[in-house]
C-alpha cells in the first residue's frame, strides 16, 4: 500500500471543506423527483494527491451517503450517449476518465460531456498497465492520452485528474503525477461491470456494496452496454435510499499539459 503523510490526511477534510468553490450545486429546476447533484466539491492536488480506499489510505472528504460517480474507458458510441442521457434526466454530474484513443475517435462525445457540465479526467491513451512499464515510457503514454483528450475538447478545459488502468500504479509514477499537480483517483466501490451480468444483477450488486460502505467514489464504465442500461434504475434507487451526488472539480493549480 502506498502511504502518505498522516498530517496531510488528518487535515484533508478541513482543507477541502474550506475551499471557496466547495459550494452547493444548482438545483434541478422543475424536477423535485430527480436525484440531482447535491453539491460541488473542489479538490487540489496539494491537499488531495490520491483518493479511493480500495487503493490508498483515504478518500475524498464526503459525508455519510454522499457519492461521486465516475466512468472509465470512454467515450464510446451507443453507450456513452445513453449514460449521458441518464445523467441528464436525473440532473447528475459525474467525472469521465477518458481513453485518448477513444477521445480522438469520438471528439463530439467528449465535447458533449463537457458541455453538459461533467468533469473530464484522463485514463492514458491506450489502457496499458503502467505499473509494469518503464516510468519514462509510462509518462509518455499518460501525456499522449492527455493531449488527445484536450484536442477533442477543442479549447475546453480538462481536469488534472488521472486514474491508472487496472489501478496498476507504482511509487515512481505516483510521485511524478503528484509533482505535476495531478490527483490520482482510485475508487471506493465498483459494480464489477467488466464481467458479463444482467443490468438488474449489476444494479443490485452495486447497491449492496454502496450500502455497505455508505459513501465514496463509485467506479463504472461508460463503454459497457449493461451499465448504460442499468444506470437509470440505479439513479432512481439512490434517490429512494437517500444518497446524494457530489460533483468533483479541480480547486486550483495548473491544468495538465496540452
């Protein structure tokens, strides 16, 4: 397990809670039945270098029943639009960790994600397991992905957020990303949607896991048809169970390089 300074972790909730942009999100006008986005949380790499208790000692400073929705590997035609439609219907904001090759192939979907208010993060260009690579070559792969994502945005702004494919990090790469002001996202819970299952089975499995941990970063994949089909039901179930969605945005520092 990668460790970090205890004092930094002890101050994490206070530092982030005091950021001016950690404010309530806009209401879902005219949709009292919608799940909505409860608030926006601004995070900075200086205070939050890496998050997600599946992989690191701490997670984002979230209250009980607060969730952050994240999607990996997109964008992808046929599934990403359905995911975006479901999120829009419930007035929910999420974070998308893009593969550069998919962003390059489908820039319109990247621009739609940004236009609808979602946060754009990075997931390499072609999804290699970076922890097994030479650090210099791994950073080249990361930078290639960032450039492709930013090019697809056509002037829009991505966030200095990164998730390792397969969560295959290394101490050297974690240090380099932290030095560049990038926040590394792990996860607190996932639906195991990389395995074949029905949308109903996926939804119920994920709800059981969410109920067990009570709060945290949720990992899904917008490239999976079963996930796109189960998402509307998941969002309605989260509303019924009293969960609240938090939208994470960068709180300061320089953006990733072009």
